[in-house]
């Protein structure tokens, strides 16, 4: 691969975060807080919701907060065992609304539909080319339900270290809720055919944006794949860190727990979260990437900086994409655990802020003023 063009990187005009408000909410006494929870955001009737999940001995717990009342609702517990249970461990979910909660058990080609009272309303059993799991590589749950079709990111239970993995497996599927038909919807981009991607770069999220688009956020890509609902055509939106090298794929297997995999996680941008803000009509895409100041460091030097706990080695950026394709970049001084939009700012939570009896959120006010150089 060619060296990065430092001039291109330095010419990104970062916009200032104009202000930060601190918000407090009393912790939920009935929720089993855990590190790196799976979560989802969704906007209904001009109200934005954040749904956080956990598992305990009873099943899947969902903790819900909205940007209007900003108080936690009663915890929803969906049973794992018994006649109405989803049976397996580590389930993923898609919260369509309070009375339509879809649960995707690991290694089980079934989808369970529950209501707000944790009552099982429907089981959708489907046939597929492989045993599937609903993808939650970076904890954020995607998914779109549209015209009785459920669009979901999927990860097959097959060997990702095979050169045929990106040729024979697929990023997303659809499940028709009327007839249980399960179909391939989106595959890996052609440039990754017969290439290997480290597991930390596999997968992504599906969300709906601008009413007419379904977005596929692949963690490894500097662009967002989209599907236009009206024209029924696929396309791409440029939404990456301009001037950064991006992962091109490997020709040989890699130890996903080894040093080489770790180095790639440090060297290449990972677009680990995506949101649609219906209030500002914008797409928010989050990137974790190497600080450009270390772009010319060797792999060994980068790892040495990591071992020395260099706080400046990695950076987090927010890319905001408008309907006309314009991009704005924001430096984030912290890694965001989860986020959801509001009418007057982006509400986020970071793991480093914590009180014994309260959860701490930050509301970021985003403006048009650029940072000075």
C-alpha cells in the first residue's frame, strides 16, 4: 500500500463542538449493568429513543430512555427459558416499537417477536445457506422493518480466515415476515472478493435515513452503501476520513488474536457507529483511527506507543453527512459508548464518566465554526 498523504489528512477542516451540557439520570435498580452493552437508537413520532440491553439469569433485559422525558422506563425482561423463551445465549435484538421487539438468538435460525409485556407473539423460522447470527460486532444493533420485510446484518458461522469467506457469505439478508422467506440482500464489495478481512472489520449496521434510503455501514469502508427504496437501486455515499489509507483486504490468513491483527486495528479507520438524526436531517458516522501525527511510524513503533499507553495515539472523529453530500468533521475527545439524537444536540455516553447512583450523559452542541490551526 502507498504511504498516506499527510497534506490531505491535515486539510480536513474540523468543526468545533460549540458546547457540552452534562445530563444526569438515576440508575435503574432493576437493570443488570454490564460493560460494552448492545444498544440501538430509534426515532418515533418526533421522539428519539435509546435502548440498551443486558442479560441476566432470566433472559434479555431492555432499558429504554427517550430524549423527551429523559428518564428510564421500567425494564423489559424477555425470557430465555420456558415455553416462550428464545432458548440460546447472547441474543441480539431489534426494537421496532414498544409492542414489536424482535430477538435474534445466536446459532438458531429463528426470530422471536415479543410485545411490551414480554409475551411471545410470533416465531419466524427460516432456511438459510448457513447458520446465522445477527451482527453486533461493535455493540450497536441495526435493522429496518419496511413493508413486512426485516432487513438485518448477519454473520454466518463459517471460517473468516478463508479466502472464499467474502465470496460465499453476505453482509445482510431480508426476512419476509409474511412467508418466512430469508434472502441474501447485500454482499461484500467486489474489491474484497478472495480477500481476508480481520474479524474486527467484518459486519456493520443497517439503518434508514432520509425516508427513502437504507444505509449499510460497513466498518472497514470509507463509503456507505445505500439502497434507494423508490428506485430499488444500490449506490454509495462518500463518508470517510479523507486522505487516510483504508483496509484493502489480505491475501493470506491472519491470526485475529495476534499482533498483525492488532496493528491493522490501529492503522486503519474503523467506522464503528452510525446514526440518522431526523431533527437535523443528517447522518452521523463515527470513526476510530490513528492520529495522523503517527502516520509514518512503523508497525513496531505503533505497537510500542500502544504498550506505553500513549493517550494521543488514537483519535475519534464524527462525520456528519447532509442530504446533498456535504461532510463536516468533528474531533471527539473521547470514545463514545452509545449516542442518540435530540432537537438541540447529540446525546452521548462515555464509559469514563460514572457515578454510583446516576448515569451521566453529555449533550454535544454542534455548530458551523471551524477549528483554528
